C-alpha cells in the first residue's frame, strides 16, 4: 500500500525530463502520458485488490466491531432515554430510591459489624472467664506458680492498673468491670493462700529460742507444696515483699534485736531430713549469753553471729536467690542497721581522742561485715553502707558527744550556781575605812569574778586547748561547743538576775566577754593572714624571679611556684570559708590577694631592666608610629590575668597570643596555673592544643 501514499511526478512519465514548466506538451507526449497513467492506475488497483484479499479477515473483524459499536450505541441511547424518562417521571425519583437503598445497605453493614464485634467480645469475655476459672482450679490443686503466671497475664489483658484513678472517665462494657472484680478476688485469694503458706513454713518459737523453716507444707486441700514454689509464685504475682514482710519483722524482732541489745548470742543450724534423703525442716537455734553486758560487746562476735543468721535466711528461706534476698534486705536492713548503730557502735565510740585510732579495728570489721552482705545482695553498694559510714565518721560522733557533754556541763553550772563573789572581797572593806593602803590611781586593774564564772572560763579554756590537739573535724565541733558555752552565759545570766538590776538596766546584756573574744579572734586572724602572706612570699621566691623560664629546670621551678600559690589560696579558702562570717572572709581574702598582687608588681619591677631592653629592641625593629609605650602591650600576660578562660582561648584561636610570641604549651601551662580543673578548662586546653600556627 505504499504506492498509494507516494506522490506521482508527471516528469517521470514523459520521455524527456528536461521540459520547461511553461512550455505546452505535444500531442504524442500527451498520449504517452495518458497511456502511462492508465497503466499506473491499473497497477494501483491491482495492488489494492491484492491487499484487501490478503487482509480479508482483518477487514471483516473491523467491520464487525464497527457494527457492534453502532448496536451498543443504539442500546446505550435507549437506556439513557429510559433513565431520563425515569428521572423525569411524576412518581418517586430514582435518585431517592437509590439513596434509600444505599442507606439500607449501610445500616445492614453496621448491624453486621456490631454483631460481629459483640460476638468477638463474648468470645474474649468467655475466654477470660475460663482462664480465671483455671486460676482458681490451679490454686485449689496446689499449682501456685501456674496460677500466678496466669493471673499476671490476665492483669495485662484486663488492663488492671495499680492506680484506680487512672481509669476514671473511661467508658467500657460492664462485663469488664465484673471480670476485674473476679480477678481482684482471685488475686486476694492467692495472696492470702501464699502468705499463709509462708507463715506456716517459717515459725518462731520463743520458748525454745529457735526458728523452724519447713521445706514442704500442706494447707486445707492443698498438699505437698514446697516453700521455694510458694516464693516463686509470690515473685511472679508481685507480692514477694508483702509476703516476706512478716517474716522479716519477726526475724528482726526475735533474732537480730536480742543479739545486739542483750549481748552476743550463739547460733547453730540443724537440718532434718526424711528417710528419702530430702530435707524436711531446718532449725536455727539461738543461745543467749549467760551474763549479757552491753559494755563487753565484741564486734567480731556480734558480726559473726548476725552473719550466721543472714546466711540462714539466704540458704533456707530465699534459697540462694539474690533477687529474693534483695527484697528481704530492703525489709530488714534499715531496722537492723539502726539497731546495730544505736545499741552497739554508738556505745563503743571512744570517750578519749587518743583512743580513736583503736576504733580502726571496729571499722575494718564493719567493712568486712557489709562486704559479706553485698556478696549475697542483702544490701547494695552506696546508700546501704550505713554501718561503714558511721564507722568512717567516728570522729564526728566523738566530737558531737563531747560537745553535748560540754554544753550539758556549762548549762548545769550556769543554772545551779548563785554567782556570788568571794567572801573576802568587798569594794568598801575595812582597810579603806581604817585608813589602810588603797589602790593607786595608775595601778593595774583587778577583776574579781564568781567561782561559777571561773569554772565556766576554765571549761572553755580547756575546750580550746583540745581544739589545738584535735583533727580539723573534731576541732570545729569543739570550737562550736566553746562558743555555745559562752552564748549560754550571755543568755542565762541576764535573765536569771534581771530582777536585781536597776530600772535603767532592765534591758542590759552581758557583752563584755563578746568584745574581748572578738579582739582575741581578730588578733588570731591577723596572725593567720601574716602566716599566709609569708607562705605566699616563700612560694613566689622559690621561682627565683621567674627568669630564664625557657630552660626546663627553671620552667619547672616557676611552674611549681605557681602551683604552690594556687594550692595555698585554695587551702585558705577551704579553711576560712565555712568558719568565718561572709564579710570577714571577704575582707581577709582581699587582704591576702592584695599582698599577692604586690608581690607580682615587685617581681615586674625587678624585671624592668629586661623590659627596657625589649622596648629598645621593639623600637629599632618597628616604625616610630607603631611603637608602644605601655608595659601591658609588651606583656600580654598582665591582661590575661584579668581575662576569663573563654577570652584567653579566643585570643589564641585568633592568633593574637601567637603574634606576641607565646607558644601553645605556654598558654596551656598558664591556664592550668590560674584556673581550677573543670570541664570548661579541659575543653579550652583541647582547643588550644589542636590549633597550630
């Protein structure tokens, strides 16, 4: 069929191809052209006929499809015409009928879905009810572990929460409330059964001083249930702490407390087995001392006895289960540690400071005792180390006891004394009246005080002497005791004798001692400040003027000197800050820092010759207009002393310090000497170290 789509060029049909388009054709040429066109036409017809014959099936199918399309279009036209007639009819429109049908179908689907959901809900409720019944049956036949596991799973399925208020406002089928109530009844029943099992298994006999633990027990219709199985069920259902609470209370009351309060007891463990070889019962026998004396308590004996009890609990009640032992320890350890501290450790705290060193043996035994408890998870590290913390702070307890004794003595002295002056003293005595010798005008003054006041001052003086011989912790408590004794004097005496004062002195307060002791305190503080200044001067002098620090030995010497200065200032801060009043502390520290600044300026003055040579060299190497006449410009470290840590780091990162001749190690050493160790200092040192110029 390609010949049909190709154009025919008349020139190709003529005998000559060089004819002019404007010249007419001759008669022979026209006849030739007509003949050739006829031949070409016949050829085209033949080819078309052959093509149609060869594709007869295709054309037949095409015509058939066209016929079907015409028929379908006529049918569609007919249907559309009918639909238009229905829509335009006077009766109920078809769209209303369609809407009603669709709505009816939707309702049927919703009803079907609801019935299906209701059926599923009934199946779930039936399944949960059956599982609760299984729990009850398992509990009756002694399958307490299986019952506990099923009850735990049902708790999740029924969405039972410990806090009832969490379900307030939720709407749910009433049947779930009934199922939850049934679950609660099952839970209370299994809890009651398990607790009774434990109570029957662990029995305390006060008459024979023994603890009996049965390995297998029976109750009601439940036969041969092991204690280990009961504890497993308690752990699964989450009531292990509740189930062991009574056992822990009785163990503390009848076993631990007597062993600590009434002297060291001896403990022995007996195992009773059946003919089959299985252990039936374990007995912990307690033998009290024949002559209990708290004063003769021995730490090793007490700790070893308590260890026997704890190991008995670990082996035969908790069955070497560390998790269960942790529960038991939480229930027992607070009371047990309090009993040991109040009835034993607090009573053997030395009364004399010279005997504090002997307490180290008790401290070591206490540490070993708690370590043995940690191994079996009876206690945990850190917050449960109550005995070790008490033993470590024995100095504090000793000082607190002595402080109470000092204040009690001072109080009794002030309340039970009349503060009368000595009988042989009288300002207007007989010697004055009889013309005897009198005190000269410029003679030294005499101070006569009562015997009680003298004893009080002697008590304070002795306490302050003990301050000088004690450690920092004990000395601080003694100092507070001496101060409080004087405050007692100041508070008691005016109140006790205010009725005897003249009317103009009713509001008088004894402040003379306060002034005198304030002067003494200021004198002591000044001596301390002078001592700190002297130590700072020695530390700075140890650097030998901070010269030739480029040499390793001189550099280490200068670095050590700076570290010494920082250490002295930090030590002074630690000692002064908790002791002095804020204003006094601030003034004293300012005095020390000013002295240190004067030492630094003196050091700079000693380096003036070197600085002048640096100025001369700087002026020769730089233009006149770029020269600097300030020492601060030549020594950037003076400005660095006033910069925060972040600013120094930024100066290094910008290259400012590197231009001044500082190296990375010098800047890092400077920061280490000036600023205390912190996370910010570590970060800044890391940034400086990683930037190279």
